[in-house]
C-alpha cells in the first residue's frame, strides 16, 4: 500500500466508469475511476457517498439541480437521494463509500 498517484492509477484502468478499490480506511473503501463525457444513470444508496474530483470536472443532477464539482472539491451524496452524472464530466474521480458496496 502506501503512496498512490491517483491520476496514473485511473489512467491504467481498462474502461471508464468502472472503479477500482485502492484501499480501505476504517469501514470505507477508497475507490478511483476515470470519467468520460458520457452520462451515468441515477443511483440511490442507503449510505452517504463522498465524490472527490481529483482532476477534471464532475457534473451531477441531484433533485433536479445541476451541481458542478471541480478538481479539488468534494460532493457528499446523501443517503437516499438519487444522483446522476450529466454529460460533460471528465477526469479522475475518487469515491469513498462503505465496504461491501
């Protein structure tokens, strides 16, 4: 474990929008994925999900509102609230969520 270059780790993933678990902290997975300009459908979770933009931009639709998350920012998707990725997202995204999800 130890030191990770998050952009390199995402660049080596075989496809976009498929996350890889880099490690765990407490009861949470730390995941990385590569975004592309394609949308990603609504998701609803029974837990809070941290979406941390490492590079690029994440465009979300949450409760009918558009939320732009830039590099260096985090959006905490609340449990039970549907959220979808809008077209135009790109770059590297880190996700922190409970182990087993």
